[in-house]
């Protein structure tokens, strides 16, 4: 093989190596994010009862396996789903967990929470 051919092989190998390293880094970051995304109290969902809040009836489509799993936990699965969402939201708000690197909802959540708090004191 000539020098040009060797250079092309080396560039292809270098590109493949780079892509492999980037993929490994991305998997590591995703795994790290998942580790930081579940609160320590996650296992105690059934024993935690929060204050009663105003409720709004909504219709949403959830994955069948998730609905099946929540229903198997017993009566009150809708409240349990709400509790999971609340734990995640409060954990984000207090900085206990980190949002995914591409999730830009936290600034909007913070602004909404501040507006809600200002409305409480009226």
C-alpha cells in the first residue's frame, strides 16, 4: 500500500476509535445521570402520604407495562403515579437529582414554582 492508502486507513481507524470512545463516554454519562436521577426514597413510595392537594382530572396515554406495574402495587395506582412525578419534580427543584443533559425544562419549572409561591402570599 502507498502512503496515501496508509493515511486513509489510519484516518478511518482513528475515526472508528474516536466514535467508539465517544459512544463509551456517552454510555457512561447516561449511566451516571440515571444513578443520580432516582431519589434514595424511591423504594418507599407506598409508605409516604403527602398533604391533600387540589386535583385535576386528565387523560394521558401511558405505556401498558407501566400501567400494569402500578396496578399490581394495589389500589390507588393513580395517586402513586402522581407521587412518583412529585418526587421527581421536587428532587429536580431542590437539586437532589440532575436533569438529563438535553432537558431544558428546569428553568421553566423554577420560574413556574416562583410564580406559584408569589401567588400563595396574596
